[in-house]
């Protein structure tokens, strides 16, 4: 017999990560010509931006209807704070969400960000963590940059939660960016170990550009003494062929949320329940050939008018008031 929870004090909370696929604002800083040449957003304009804006908002409306409105939302591929201000001003956010965002030195002009429910979450500290990589040439002043890691220290029901939002360097031909990802992951791992030693909770969310079964994601869950300090629910999702994005015929789960052991402690106010790739039909591709894949904004330079080339992922928690 199924046990039905009738406790009215029992609630659920969601933490979401979503790669929004080139969420650009069509202003003078991103002219059509520059976008066309560097980012593939052919004829990006106010009308197409508004369509994108309402589609991203619609994803969270669907989450609200099917589950609940998330209390924390990590985002990637957002261009500047303007797009975030416009997003949180409309349904289902209605100006009840705060924004944490810093401009990075990413060559595409896209950043990571955190949205948070101001009625539940207090941000007590935030900062970008930047990385610079030397370029092998004769000029020592030349260096390569990538997207920052966003770090936030938040308070939820008097408990501290440390949040890292990632968008690691992409996989390209021969995976030339793998050393960069290795370096960034190892640097953040040291910070996580320091936080863990203080007894504070940790959440990692982002587009890691690696699947859960790859070495970086397998290693980051352990501290220097080989103690498991993080849990990655995406491991089971990936094993069940739940994918958040696709490359040609390959399903990928680059979008992940990892949590510390605190969320399995019965005394902690958030209790882990489940993880999911959020892929309802409404935000999926309508073409039978690409059934089950995200309905993206562009395919190459061809405008499709969809949501994103990634599905959002979330972790669901139970809590008692």
C-alpha cells in the first residue's frame, strides 16, 4: 500500500540549473553584424529577444505548474544583467527574485548568474572566481580567458549554503580545453574541501561540458583523504539515458547539480528527494526526427524560435516549516 504524506507542513523546494543558449540582449554593444560573425545569431533583434525572454520564463512557469517555482536558479549563457532584470520582472517571478551576476571576460560575452527567491534566501556574500590561461607565444602579456565561476554564500533557515555556478570551457576538436577544465575543477575542489571542513553545506550546479562518468566529475566528489563529501545524482540519471543536450547522435548530460552530504542529514532543513532532467513536451523539439531533444533557438545560423539547446535540470528537496 502506498503511503501518502498528509502533513500540511511538508513542502518541496527545487534548485535548478539551466543553460539558456545565447540569451543576448539586442543592444548597441552586440550589433547584428558582430553577433552574426562571432556568435551565429543571425538577424537577432528585439522581436526575437522578446520571444526568447517569454520562452525562458515559460519554462519556469511549467516548473511551477508541474512541481514548484525554484528557490535557487543557476543560469549560464546570459549576456549581461539586463536580460536577467527583464526576466525576473515578468511571470512567474514578478520581481520576487533577486539577481547575482558579474561581467566576465568571456570572449562571447556570456556569463553565469544566480536567481534566488528573496522570501526564502538571503545572499550574504558573492564573488566571481576568474581564471586566466597563458597563450604559448612570444608575448607574455597575452592570455586566454573563460567564463567566471560564480560563488555565493547564502542563508536558508539560518543554515549556510555555499553555491558554485559553473560553465566550464567547451569541448572542441581533440578536446583542447580539457586542461583548462582540469585546472578549474581542481581549484574549486580545494575551496570545497575548505568549506566542508567548516561544516557548511555546498551546492555545485552548471554546465560542466563533461558527463557524470568522466574523471573530473568522478574526482570532485572526494576530498584529499578520499572521503566522499559530495553526491552527484546525475550519475544515475546518465546511466538511465536521461540527457540534457545532444551533439549529433550523442546524448549528453553536461548539466548537473552536485550536493554535499548535509542534504542527507535529517537535521538539515533541506532533505534530498530526487533529481530530474526537466524535458516536458512543451519545450521539446516538434520534429519527429529530433523527438526528445530540446527545442533550440538556432540550428547553426537558422532561426528556429525555440527555448534552448539544453534542458534544465533540477534537484528536489523536502522540508518542514
